[in-house]
C-alpha cells in the first residue's frame, strides 16, 4: 500500500510539473514579451538581442576538462595534477552578473520559461556527441520544496533541440545533504559523497550530466563515479554556467 501511494504521489508530482511548464510556455507565447534584464521588447525571447550579446559567455580558450578559462585550449594545471572523474565540461556562460541573477530567478522564483532560453543558448556550444543526457537529480525533499528540478526542465529542451535521448530517471539523489552553495569550497567533496545511485546499465554509453552551474566540480565528480560504476564509457558535464575561482 505504501509503495502504491508513493507511485501515485510521484505520478501526480510529475503531472503537476508538466502542467506548470506547459502553462508557462502558453503565457510566454500569449503575452507581449519584454527582456527580463532591461524590459525592452523582444521577439518571443526572455532576453533581447542587445542584452544577449553582453552576457558573460565562456571564452573560447578554456580547459577542455573543467572549462576554466585558460591561455590555450590545453588542459589546465589542476586537471593535469589531479584529474577529475569526468572527461570534459561544456558550458555556455561564466557565472557572473547579469547571468547569475537569471539563473537564480529561474531556480528560486520558478520562472520556467527561462529553461528554453538556457537550453537554446547552451546548444550552440555543444561539440562532443553523446548517447544520452542525464539531468542532475534533486533529493525528494529539495524537489518538494522547489516544485521542479531545474536541470530536468533544461534537459528536456536540450533533448528536444538535439534529438539526444533523455534519461531523467537514470540516477537518484538518495541523501539530502547540505546545499553546496552554502559551503566552503574545501568542504563540498565530503558533503556530496554517497549522495547518488544509478539504476540502469550504461555499458559503453557516452553520457552528459546536465546541470545549471559548475563550481568546484565535486557534485559532477561524485555522480560521474556512480555512472562509471554503471558502465558509462565517457561522462561529460553540460553546464549552463561555470563559476570562476575566487
């Protein structure tokens, strides 16, 4: 009986998120559109052309493994001395103003219409082909609090644009740890250890873990460890933004 109730609850939760997402898109299409940054009129986009070009795009010269800006396209010293568990990171932006408030508004104010904006901005930077996209999972508690998984909504749009398979249930967050954003960088790896479980066979697959922001890479490394245990041949990080070292 408890299992059946859990299944029904998850089904209702998924339907609620789908309805909210559809409503957001309908409202976006029906109402006059204004840039969320400067309020200028736009052609059905969240950000006008002028603001779009001024966003903090990730420089072309960056480390191919962790995406930190460098003087060349070769591996940075940190990745050479202490290689992460993931193979490569692709990001669209640097996490700074005015991109940071957009991501914050999307995650914490529930502006689901921004999922399409982030997805389309990101797909222009995709180069390495993968077999599947896996959104970074949220813990059940965090999902109840927020009402949606920000990575899943963007991943749906990226999957729709690229045709790459979306495996939204491939991994689960089984431990609700302290939010990474509130911790010192040095404490993040320990905080996220043992937080994920992968439920499917990924033997020989190249997978991309999609999330909104990459800071230290601790969360991506931990989920990559589980994906490799499940047989993944390559693990890429697809991030909307990359935080620079302080």
